[in-house]
C-alpha cells in the first residue's frame, strides 16, 4: 500500500489538492455559533398555567397535581416531571426519554390537557405549552435593538415600530423571529370606584357578565357532516364607545342603571406593566433570533445594513441603538482563538526546525497539520456537526496532536536513511515499522471518547460530546495524512543525513538503575503521594465549567405581591442614577415587570480591568442596604455577592434538600430541623424554603377565606358563584374578553379605585344577593384566616421539595465540615430523601459520578485495546503505568497555577489518559523489536530507550508547547474562563512529567516484568 502511494506521486498530489478544496469549501459554508446545540439533551416541554389571584397552594392542589396525574397516566415516555407553583401561575416541566417522538407526544399531551381543562376552575386560563431548553443552551437573541424617537411618546412609537420597522426586519434572510417588547396597545377602559359599586350593589363580576352578554367575538359552533365540517361564527362588536357606555346593568329601584352611571368608559391605552430601558431611557426593544442554518456573521451584516436603510427612510426621527450583538461577541472570541491558534502553529514550527534542522523536512511535517485540519473540516461539514467556540477549541487543542503522528513516521524514515537505505526503501520500511504503534497510540486516544457517548447525559453530553467528535475525526485524519503525505514526499526530499552518527551504547546509567530499581521507584512513589495530598488540600473542586461569561454588575429586585409598578420603577431608578453619574463608559440595561426589576451593567475592556466596576458595585450595595421589605441581590466582580431576604435578612449559604410525598409532614420535619439548627451557638439564622427557583425571596402574606358548605346551602349559593364574586370584589382591576373595535382586537380593562384602601372587614360586611335573590354578606358564608407562605412550592417527580438553609459563624472550612456532619447525621423519616443539590454553576452528584465512571471506563478500554494489539496481559499494564506518572504533573500544575478542578479538568484527565500512553507504546514497541533480534535484555532495553528519546521529546514538546498558549492566555477575573484552559493545563502538566519519568520508570518495570515472566515460566517447567 505505502509503496504504491510512493510510486504514484500525481495521485497523492491530486488527493491532497481535493482535501484542500473540500476543506476550504466546507469552512466557507459552515455556520459558527456561540453555544452548543441543546438537542443532545433530554427533550422536554414547559406547561404554564395562569390563575389570577390564586395562591401557590391553591394552584398546586387544584391545577398542577391534576395535570401531573393526567400527564403521567396518558402520556408515554416521560422520564421526569417537575412542578412549581407561585402566586398567579404554575409551571410543569415534562422531560421525555430520548427515543420519544416529540411531535406525537406533544399532540397527545395537548389533547389530554384540553380535556382536563373543563374540569379545572373556570378562572384558570388554558395552558401555554412550549419547548424547554436548558438555560445554558437557550437560544439568545442575535440582536437586541432599542428603538427611540425624540418626538414620539411610547404609545405612538409602538405604532411606527409595528407598521414601519417590524415587517422589514422579519423579511431579512436568516432572521427566524422578531419580538417587539415595550410600549402598550390601545384598550377600552372602564373606570369606577369601590364606593359607587357598594352604593349601587354592583360588582366587577356583574359588569363583566353584562359586557359578555351584549358583545362577544370568535364564538363558533362546528357541525360535522358527511361532506365536511361546517363552522358558524357569531360575533357582536360595539360600533363606538357609546354602545359600551349604554350597557344596561340592573334595575336600581325604579331607575334603570347603565354602565355610564357607575363608571367612566373611554378609549385609552393598556397600563405599562413591562418596561425595557437602556442608559436610563425607556425604549422599545426588538429581539432578533437567527435561523440555525444561517451564519451569525452573515445575518448580523444584513441586519446592520437594514437598520441604516430604515433610519434613512424614517428621516432620522427614529434612533436605533444596538444594545446586544451576539455576532460581536462571537467575532471577538473567534479573533482571540485565531490569535492563539496562530501562536501555537509558530511554536510548533520553531520546535520542529530546532530539532530536525532541515527546512524541507520541517515544512513537510508542519504541512500535516493543515491537511489534517482541512480533512477534519470536510468531515464536519458532511456529518453536520455544529461548529461553535467549543468545537473550534477542539481543533486548536489538536494542533500539537496532529503533528505527533507525522513526527513519529518521519523520525522512523529518517532512522532508516541514517542506516544507509535509499530514499524509497527508507520511506517504505520506516512507515511500515511504526504502523502498529501509530495506529494503536491514536486509537487509545480516540477510544476514551467512547465513554462520553455511553455515560454522559444532559450538560456533559451537550458540552463535551461534540468536542470528542472533533478531536477523534482530527486524529483519524492525521493517521491518513501521516502515512500518505510523509512517505510520499520523503522519498523525493533531499535531506542532509548524518551517516557517521555515533553508535548507541549501553552506557552506565541505565544498567545501574535496572539493577537497583528501588532507587528510581521509591522517589517517584513519594512524589506521587505528596503531589496528590497537596492537590486535594489546595485545589477547589466541583464547579461546572461556564463556557462563556462576561463580567457584569447585576442588581435584581424582588417585590412582594401587590407592589405598585411605579414603586418598582422608583426603586430601580435609584440604582440607575448612581450608575449613570459615572463618567467612564458602560452599558446599562434595565428590565422592569410586576414584582421585580433587573439591571445589568457591562463595561468595555479598558474599564473592566480597572477598580471602577468594584467601586460602583460597592455604591450599589450601599443603596441596597437602605431598602426595606424588598428582596435584593447585587452580584459581580469577584467579591462576595450582596443578598437581602425580607424574611431572613441575608443570604444563607448552607443548605440541605429534603423530599417527601406529604407537604404537611415535610414542613413539619423541616421546621423541626430548623429549630435544632438554631439551638447551635454558631447558627444565627435558619430558614425553610419551598421555592427552588427564587430561593432567596421573602414570604408572601395571605388572607385565607375558607368556605362553609353548610352555610352555602342555607343561602343556596354555588361555591363557584361566590368565588367569582369574591374575585371581582377584591381585585383592583380585571381584564375581560377581547372585542373587535375599530378594526382591531382590543382588551377591556375594568379598574376599581379604592379597593386597596377599603378594609377587609368592610368587604366582608358588603351586602350581596344570590342568584335566587337571597340577601347575604360574605362574612356569613366564610371563615377568615391569616397565613404566610413562601413565594412558591416545588415538586419533583410528584415529591414535594424543601430546602433547609442556614448561616454559620466561623471559617468556610469549619462551616463546610459542619455542613457535611449535619447532612451525614440527618435521619429523615421513612419515605423521605435528603440530598445536597448544587446550583447550576456546580456539578451535581450525578455529573460527578458520570465523570468518574468515564475515567474508569476509559482506563479499561485502553487496556482492552492494548491487550488485543499486543496479545499480552502484562505489557498493557506496563504501558498504563504512564497514566499515574502523568497525574503527578496534573496535580502539580493545578496547585502551581491555582486553577479550579472543574468539569473540563475531568475531561482533560480522560483525554490525557489516551495521550500519555502513546509515548509508552513507542518505547515498549521498540524494546520488543530489539528483543526479537537479541537475547540480552539489559542491552535491548537501554538501546531501545535511547533510540526513542528523540521522537518522545519531539512529540511531547510539540504537544506541550503547542498547548501552552491556551494556558498562559487564560481569561482573568471571576466568572471568566476558557473551555481550553483546564483541559490544556491537564495535558501540559501530565505530558511533561510523563515524558520525563517514563524513560526511567518504564525500562525498570519492563526489566522487572521480564524477570518475573522468566521466573514463572521456569517454575512452571519444573512443576
């Protein structure tokens, strides 16, 4: 095969020309994104219910639990179902097995939930079903564009945005979706007050019923006939506002009472309940999402061009401000990665020319990197693997690995030429001599990725499986390039050969250490133990790698239910004013919604690396400390985050999660544990949380009105009637059905002034009338109870979940030991479970198990591959001795560089296991070859080891120094890291110590194994 390739140089040239052309075409037609493709994770759906005014407990019992039961009973292939109930709404997260056909499952789920809806309380709105993507991989807008008009108010600006901007942005090729946020729509408004309603004995419920009786829209009746389906649509709409004003409400004595007598009716605008701001100014915001098959950079270029056209078209009256541009982030990250990749290539070239000392040979070996990359790009394009920063970093990581096979093949050819063989013969024999070690060493590296596909789930699979694909494809490409390109061109290169090379002799050092092996083995074992203990003591563990993170100052406010929107605006404005007063560059994005506000401050690099952001954060914390009754969180720039919880007063960092099927028993047990914790002298605060999402939020206050069925019978009241009556009486505003008015669908809002001022006793004493005209008061049929409850209730797989949190007065290490002791000694009741669930930035216990099992499986797979290649059980063990030698370097590197051992570091250890055995394979293979021609064991070991010093150091130096820039140019600052940093550090540290120690340890153990084998054989013969 190799001789045929050498004899056909034109075929080789054509072959590599095709690789270059295909690789170039593939690269130009690839889409490059920021985030990995989330489709590798479990397919899942979000189901959201809305029930205005309902407590979390009511939503859970009356809506979510029945929905859970219906879904679990009727829908197949569900792996997990979580639920979360909060004030006014509830969410179900349904996770399916990977083999489920999601279109069919979603169809069945919709059908069952539609059937269930008729059995739910009437005020519950139909569920909204949407695909759920993990937060880490949720598609972010390609652009967030602010729209500002100097001469327009927020209402008229929205009309212009809808008519003159939105259609043009949506028409841009590659734009999948355009969302317009901000501003308000026209609305029919009905304004009255509590005193008028009490005076005339009218409720919002009465007004809603009368409007619905007079005007309706989209009411349809369907008849199924043999010829098809007939649909009859009935619509009655008001022609003008007067039609609504003249709606008859009731007879009040001898007088007819119309809507205009008790309320003002006019055409207005919806109340502003969501606001987006940029640099302190209210904006309309367009969010542009990209089609997955289009390039970030191409679509971004088209969007920017269209914005210029629109700005000119609107005569400069409208200003567009790009608040967020994902393509800009991608371009910056790609530029940084390309600089590092270019530096890696220069380092590899310098290493090669320094060792080989021949420009032609250096260019020959160096060209293997480019051909390997082009071949890899072609395969990536054909297989449809998505390129992003993660997969591209795999190519940069692989530069040093790509050249290794070419170095080994070329070194073998060069050795045969030094022995006096001709160009063609040395190319053939040199390539043949290393086929087994090159293929085996490459496949021991690739085989470790097999564990990724078998064991990894969720985040680990989404992050690291594509990376494994890229490196595996690249290494296979490098084998083809090494055995086609290197022999073919080497046979035609005129390289200076040092034929007078000094003959390799045994020397004294190696024979000495072979006779006294403990002199080498003992220090190495001591170094391994010392480095491991230091590593465990000094290095932090358990974080999950954050693939991309920009340093930001973030302020988050959470208000209790019933908070005025204007109060939320005023509170967040206090923080905005301080940030806006600073003279340096920054971007301030603010979002305000009912019960909360969120402000994010980002800085350009020249400001980010100064003390200004830290100083600003401290000023914002000062404002936060003066706010009372509001949940506050201020984070960013590697200092302790500031938390304030209205119920506990501060952040409680230590926690234990408890699950059980009975909510009452769960709360009873958690309250008991809380009391026991507070009895400890070092625990000053403890709390029980039931909302796993807003775990730092405060408690909600509720007046619980419990119906008396006996009393309802006396007044002949239907509970649903009373519920609707209470809802309309206690609610300040209510939106009824939409009506078609002035050629547009408009909502009707009924607002009652004075609801918040009126006392509960006054409401309970209101005189009402039942449908049978029996007078009663609300107090006559309900019992009143005052309770407090957490802002939400969480369930996982039909088990309620609670979290016991506490603070500890003492050092972090002492607190950590106390935390672990409490957890270990905690005896939960039968049927309950406990766990130490971590936040998203931490690895879960399941993820740590997956990584640990992957390391074990990788070792086992390496042993199997080596055993099959060498038809031997002992020699694979010898080769695998290189792994603990490499771990010494990993331990030392992480201690010296002060890196966190995150999830990517585990991946680095797995990859390192497959790489470090390569040098051992080269060494053992060469010793075996010499032993075939000689019976002198010590001489064979010494000569074979000295022959492999050059290729081992060449491959190690190209890989280590090639990856060194990835370690040196790591992003600095809290929350900032590169995916390649920890992985590259593992490889650099591990390969360095492995290359140095393997040349000492492996010959010693080979000699010991050889003597042990001879002893076993001789003993067997005697027996």
